[in-house]
C-alpha cells in the first residue's frame, strides 16, 4: 500500500537559520494493504513529522514515498487533489481539529460537499447519520458544537468524517493519547472495527507500547529520527534486537 524510502527532513534553527537539525534521518518502512502498521517512539522522535510528510503537509528534504505507482513527494497541487480523499488523517487533539463555529453535522457534511458525494440535502443528512452510527455516535449529537461533546465523542466523530470519503489509507496520530483509559479502549475497538469491516489500511502513530501491542500487526520503533527496529509486533516485543527497544520494554515492566 505504502512504501517510505530513505526519508529525511532537515530544519534550519538558530540565529539566521545557520544551524541545521535533521528531524527525520533515512527512515524506511512499508505498509501492507489492509494491515495496521504501528510507528512507535517517544515524544520528539520524528514520528509525527513522518506522518505530516506522507500527508503532504510538510515538504521532505529527500527520499521517496511510493503510494501505488506515484511518488507522493513529486506530486504538485493538482496531483495531490486526485488522491487526497484516499489518504486521510485523524489527529491527536480531536476537538482542535473542528471549527468551533460549526456543528457536528456541518463538520461531517463538509467533506461530502467538497467532493460532491451527496445528491441533495436529504441524502447528505442520511449519510452523516449513517457514518455517525458506524462509529457509535448517536445522530442526536449532530446539532451540538465541539465544546459541547466529550473528547471520546469528538474522536469518534473525527473517524466518521474521514470515513465519509472512503479512504484507502488512514493515518492515526496518537488518537488515544488525550483520552481517559476507559475511553481509549472504546476508541481502539472502533479502530479494529473500521479496519476489519472496511479493510482500510492504517498507519497508527503512538508513544504507548501497550496500545501498539494491542492494535498493530507490524511496528517500526523510532529513536532520534531514525528507525531503530522494525518487524512484526510479536518479533519486536517478544524478541527485541535493539538496545533502545529493550530499554523501553524493561521500563514498562
């Protein structure tokens, strides 16, 4: 589904940008169609930067990101528009991804309108109701504003909004980190349900080992902008090869 090849991202810092910092350093991994691939690492390791480059929100310094027969890094604005609905993202702070002046209904209807997926307002409403029900949100929440719903509801609605476009690849950037433990479990169940029933491939970004172990098929462990270790979840967690991975696992016990 997706192959990241030798991805690098440099930033200029310091006075007049004289110092160069490499936030992502020669990162490579591949994601098979239909799987949940985990990108794990502590805060600041570069995993969110990788996700933003994949989404086209940040330019890369070098490397390739192959999606189908296209290199995402070589696409212009027109090229991105043709595949934008196929690659969607759910963010870490659910309520911050909503327009505070828009209701839940308007937030979910917006992608339908952008891509002309509903024939009329009646069908639009029916599609919004259906997508909310699919993620366990009652349609009676549609009239509420973002500040009137819980974090767990907001994250479910974020899922609903992306599902409206029927994406092939869904990037989840720390989707449970801002939620209570009980709500985290519910969101993970929603992730599994979406993956199982719709076959959507997922890149799951997290700093929580337990969450990655519970939800992912394969995982890449990042340290200081590099991939320290990668493999199946069972291989990496039960027989770690890299000292950094081993250190993280020991700290969890």
